[in-house]
C-alpha cells in the first residue's frame, strides 16, 4: 500500500501568517491532529499541531505576549513524503519523528495530501471480512466471477486461483496489495 492510497487529498493547509485561533478552529472542526503549513506557492514550510497551538496560547498567557500566527508556533522545517512512498515507510517516519501527521508532497515540496496516524489505525483495524470482499471484488473485475478463492487472516491474504496461471498470480498479488488493510498477499494455485 502506498501513501496515495491512504492520504486525504487535497490537504487542508494553513500559511505561516494564518492566525493561531483560525488554525485551532480548523483542527477542532475537522478533527485533524495537525495541519501542513505552506507558502504562497503551496510548498511545505512547516507543520502545526494542536499541542503547539496550545503551548503557544499558554506562553502568551504567562508572558503577556500574544503569539497570533501559526508561524510563531509551528515546527519548521517539516518532513514530507511522496505519494508513492510505501505505507510502512510513512509509519516508520511518523513513529521516528513522534509525529501525528505526514504531509504528502510532489515536486519537492508542494503539498498534495496528508496521512495521519488515525488514517493508519483505521486501515490496520479493518476487518478481515471487509478486506476479503474488497480483494475478491478487484479480482473478479480482473479475471471473472468464481475463479478466485480469497482467505484473509489478520490482514494477510491468501488467494487461490482455480486456473493456477503464473502471470495471473502476479497480477492478483498486486491487486490484493492495493486494497487498504492488506498486510501481505500469498497467491496459490488450485
């Protein structure tokens, strides 16, 4: 599975000069944990989280200073990953960076989407029966009804092809791996 299969797109973004109040409102309204921060041309310059906005408000309350913009509290520079990034790599980066969200970028830094930890959890928590139905649907569109037997256990798909054709096993594997929630695919003959 790739980042593009899971990302929310287009991403909701803010600019460094966006007010902290406005950014907090967007996060609260949309239920997002973080927002990519972009420049005038849509290039990633940072990320702002609920926690950063909260710390900024507390600092403003203690010091009397008012930090009114996203730019005053955001994390910068921010990492982004391409749409073709393997979901395992995105997850690793989210964990390593202790981040709640990963901006998805093209052409170096232009933000086109975002993947959150919540998105990953929802995919991983997908029921095996739902995964099996989605894989079966893709396989039937490719090779016809009744040809494939699909079994799923903890996201691992076993595909049995009644015709046992090697070229079709490769295609079946690729089709199965594109289904959200699939961890691995094992094509087998009849």
